[in-house]
C-alpha cells in the first residue's frame, strides 16, 4: 500500500487557476480563429485618413469686384491704367495736329498696345475725322504732349470717371469729358443687343463717336429708316430705323443727320 502525502492547499489553488487559464485560452481560440484573432481584437481601432481631395474647397468671396463677370471681363478694376507705348505716324493732310494718348485699366485682360493699335487704325482711316482735311492726329505716350486721352475702363471705373464731369452712364455707356474719352469695357467686349453688325463695327463706331465729341461734334438723328446711322447718332441706345454705320465720312462725303439736344 502506497502512502500519498496530503496535498497542500496552496498547490490545489495554483492547479485550479491553471485549468481556468487553459479553458479561457481554448474559448478565445475557438471564437477568434487562433492567436492572430486575439491580436486583432486587442489592437486599438485607428481613425481612417481623409484624402486631401475630400477636403472642402474654399470658394472666393462672391462680392469681390475684380472677379471676371460671366461674359469674360471684370465689371470693376483698380482704377489704375497702363499707358500704350510708342507713338503713331501723323495721319491727315492738313489742319492742326491733335495728339492723343491711350490708356487701359489694369486687370481688364486687354493689352494696352493692342487696344492702341485699334484706335490708331480707326482714327487714321480716310473715312474717319481726318477726311475733312481740317485736322491731323497722332498718338503719343507722354501725358504732357497729349491734347486728350482715350481710356478703356471697366464699367464701375468708367461710371466714376464720367460722373466727375456730371455724366451718369449707369455703367453701361461710354462718355467724353474735356480732354477725356472714356470707353466702357462692357460695350467694347459685347457691343449692344440687336446692333445688327459685327463687334468690330461697333468698336469703330464708339471710337469715332466719342472722339467726335472731343472734336466738337454734337448728337444727330437718324435721317430716315433704312439709311445709314450718322456716326454722331447715339447708336448704343438704338438705331431708330437706320442701319449701323461706324464712319463720319461715307463715299468721301461728310454724312450727318439733324442735330439733337444733348452732347
């Protein structure tokens, strides 16, 4: 007969804890799919990284005056101008020389030298004001030497400039003040609805019309429906039955209508 000494109480407790640990481990392995499953359960969950493309885009201020309008030109600008460089040839056969300068408001997207080339071409054309034989024209870059300046300005700036002489254009039309011809960028870019002629015809008209005021010409009326509109008719506001015409001289003859009130 073999004698087994009595088991100590502390040893029995150790064996019970070991059995419980083995049982718990078996349960976890069965539920989580092995040791790898235990590791995944014990790892903290990390927040997903948001890609940069998902971040909201900051929109520009809708009230920024200098933003281009849907038509492709700004409605307002800084009120500062770039002067066209160089000078043109003297155009015309006789009479006093009228020197002019050309400036374009900064931020309009229009090149000052390119705009000046268009102005030079119009004022130097034999159908323009030099056809009278009573004046000559030349573009110069110096302010001191210029008799008048032709500006291309945004609607807001042109309205402000015209208002200095008491003329209110409602940011729509161009104007002339003594020594200043102010062309509205909106009209330069889009002409007017239902004008009935290409944009370059309207541009030629507006140059000759406003410079005509500088040369002392007043507004005139449409002579009769179907006839060319006099260049001093306010064609921007409508043709009154006439057809578009951009030149003060037609077939070598000064073409005009009856004077109307206003300038």
